[in-house]
C-alpha cells in the first residue's frame, strides 16, 4: 500500500501569525508531499513495498546504497511528527505532571531544557532537526542532519523542531533563533509530547 500525505492536524492558517499559511502551503503541500511521492516511486515493486514507514526506515538505515529511500522515508516520518508537535496557542510552560517532573529531573529545570533545545537547533549547521528524545529512560536533547532521526539510532522521539530553512524562511528569513523562540513560546503542543512520554 502506498504511503500517503497525512492532513495537517489543524487548519492551514491556524498557526498564524507565527507560521503563515504561505509557509504551510509550501512546507506541507509541496515539500512533505514530494517526500511522499518520491518514497512511493522508490519503493514501487521492491521488497519494501507495503511495509510500514518505521519498518522501511529501520530496514535501510545505514545502508549507503539505499540513501534515497532512507532520506525520503525519514522525511515523511519527520514531517508527520513535526506537525503534531505544534498547535494553535501552544508553547510556554510544559503541562504539570509526569512530563514536567521528568524534564526537571533530567535537565534540572524547564529553563535548562529550553536553553539546550535552542542550542541544538542553533548549532545544527545547515539543514536538520532538533529533538527531545528518550534514550535508555533518560530525556536528552539531540540534533540530526538532513533527514536523520532518532528511530535510526534506537531512540524514542518525543518532540522535534524542523530547522531546515524551508520551515521558517518565508516568515523569519535568516533569523532561525526567532523561529526557535516562537516555536517554544507559542507553538509547542506539550500534550502531544506528554502523550509520547506516557506511551514510551
Ligand atoms: Fe521541513
């Protein structure tokens, strides 16, 4: 069965003024859609055709001869996950409860988490992703280049922020730090992150 482009979990203008409808039309409607189309083309008729996205990713991770499949499959997964990491009127303090307690326990404070997460996004040279992951029972911040993702490293993703220029350039031009601050203050869907932690 072919992979499909998931609908955005909110209206295409719902993240304005922080992320514009114009950005989402390109980012979801063109970039994400192209990864889905490319992946289906690459898988057609192969033994990976019909496998779940996660199974495709883990099957080809680290195989240089399958880099095209890995990049497109991972970008399909990354973007589907990223849309759910945001919501209208999100951001700010994490919800109280298990997630807040875990952040305090593993980072020392919410402020320390914010600082490390922003640093990961800022220091990812070129295209990539900043992540909050669960690794061996501990929350950690990581960054990955291009399409790479925690799943390829045996880690559980809880939150991601796309730092490819296509995620922010129309709204923030070269000001990646402003996009990252807005992402954390106004957009993060902490309920989604808490649910990912609870399911881990
Ligand atoms: Fe993207």
